[in-house]
């Protein structure tokens, strides 16, 4: 465990340095939040990250996350972000443990999560996911539907609209996609001033995301290493 803690500390410091350098290069002085993506990694790693000062962790598979969160020794220190595609029939489960949901991409899901959060007596932070490449299976609403979805989230009793989330297209330069996201985020923020979050950027493209205004980065492998085997 001591070796794993040292490994995580070293990797975490390297990523934080990348964020610092990229922010300086982009002329940004505003804070950029780091969400460490812990899918496929054990609760023990999440607890070590909390001890190392991490405040936000991301999960994208409900079955794994629901069980893992119950075993965290440092749950009170952490904000849990659900960042994966979400089926409406899983909304009730996610509403029990997630503090933030990044992947709202259709009206039916907004309604299901709002009702589920209400049953749990919770108000969840929520982001609308934007599809930047039109690829099947990656989730996200087409850009032209995003303003309407944002209005729907903002009007929900148990969801707090925080902003937008997107994943860069696979195998392409991320800059044009992140620039498009930045423009769309500005349009949403004009209508909803509190919706200033832009969740974009992962281990391989966080510098590009920071250049285009990302406020939240979702970084996994650069901190935790290669995924362990899983079922």
C-alpha cells in the first residue's frame, strides 16, 4: 500500500503540474478542477487519493460505482461524479450516491434523474453532455438540442444546471471540437449565468481542453495507470 500511495502521489503531482503549465500557457488564472476517474480501480485507491488531497472522483458504470462508494473510508471528503452514459432505469441508483451527473443528453433522462433525486431528498449538480462527433455509442445531445435541454435541467426541481460536458472525437485533433464546445457553453451561460462548468479533457488532451476554457478535467490513466483486469 505504501508503494501504491507513492505511485499515486507522483502521478498526481505530474498531472497537477501539467494543468499548471497549460493554464499559464493559456493565460488563465481561474482554477481548473481535477476529477480523477477511478473506474475499474478499487476503493482502496480512491481512499488513497482522498488522503492525497483529491476532492473529486469520477465513475462511469453504475453497478461498480454503487458498490464501491459504500466501501469508501473517506466518502465525506469526496464529490462523486457520474460521467458515463446513463440509462433511465439506473437513475434511481445513481441519485443515491452521485453528487454530480455529467451525462444528461435527453429529456427522458432529465425527468428520470429529477424524480429520483427528489425521492432521495437530494439536489444533484448536472451537466448536459454534448455530442461533438456524431458517433454512435458515446452519448451526448446534438449541439442544436443543447440549449433546450439546458432549459429543461434548469427548470427541474431537484437538479442544478452546472454547464456542459463533452468528449473529444476519437482520432482527431481535439482543438476544433473543444472550440465548438467553448462557443456553445458561452451561449448556455448567457441564458443561465450559474452554468459555468465546462467538463472536457482527459489524460491525452487536457492541455487542449484548458486552452479552450475547460473548468473540469476528467483524468484517469495518467494518475492511476493502466486499467486492472476486470469482469
